[in-house]
C-alpha cells in the first residue's frame, strides 16, 4: 500500500523555527509537495522537491532525501498567521495523481 | 483567489434530496479533481478527470455521480446521501494529471441530516 507519515500536531513559539517531517512508502516516487490549509480555507501549494536537497522560498524551506524516503518542511521566523495544517504529498509518476498525508496541525504560541 | 470557484460554499440536505456541487476553473488546466475531507482524515481523492474524460474513480459509492462537460467545469451530483457523507468537498485543478501543482477551490461544506 501507499503511506505517508507526518506528525498530527506540532506546537511552536512565535518567532521560532519549526520542522515538520514526512516519511513515505510508495510504489514509485516522482516528487514531494507541501500544501498549507488554514481553517475554513483551501489547501494552497507551498513547495516542491523533485531532487534531493533543500528548496528555499522566503521563510519556508523544504528538504528531500530520496534514499531515506524522507522530507521536511522548515518554517522560520514563525508568525501567528502560520497557524494552519500542513500536508505533504507524493506524486509517484509524472502522469499519476498525488497522494496526500493526513496533515500536521501547527499551533503557534505568542 | 486561486482561480478555482466552488458553489455553494455550504449545503444542508436531507437523505432523500438530490443536489449538485459545482466547480469552475479559470486557469486553462486540463485536469480536475474531486476530494473529500473529513475531520481528522487525510484528503480522500474521489474522481479525476483529464481532458473531460474520467481517469479515476476511487471506489466511490454510486450516490456520488461526477460530470465534466468541459475542461473548465466539474459537477458532483448527490442523491440519497448518508450522514457519514457530511464533509468538506474540495475541487482542484492542475495543468495535467500528475506531479503538477494542484489549485484548490474553497470547498463546499456539506451536512447530511
């Protein structure tokens, strides 16, 4: 079967750094994506990794290690508006649908 | 604004009703998707359409009937639903099926009484 594992909840302090991990077991691998969803809102794309290494987009970075079937999303200089759920998602093939993890609820304390 | 519009935003229906959810994308994408999102569960892919043709039906009960008249519009027809079908139904589109970025609508919050 296909599975993506990520923590259900993470708590961090405003201004700090937080890392959300994702491990996957899938029959193939093409790329790892991250999406953010605020309460009552639509999931929105944050980042994509097709190759090993770090991708940086402003305060957000995403890392991939294909040999370890592992990736993470790094959020720096946390702001209250970053309180949301974060989903990792794997595409197994260029022409295959993406599979979403269960999501990590990020709580930010002032 | 993601370029994907869903209506209605909220819907309450009885188990004997028939209703339809509508999704429209203004992005020129070729692929469209229906997802179900229940509390504390992952996004569940229901249907995939590519160039108006259904390419995936993820073992969805027949009380959910999708329709894709063109690449910009997607409907989900609902009839004789069960209370456990209450959830957020999300529509998404991408340039093509696969690893492309998916753009989601805001969803329809459905309550079945």
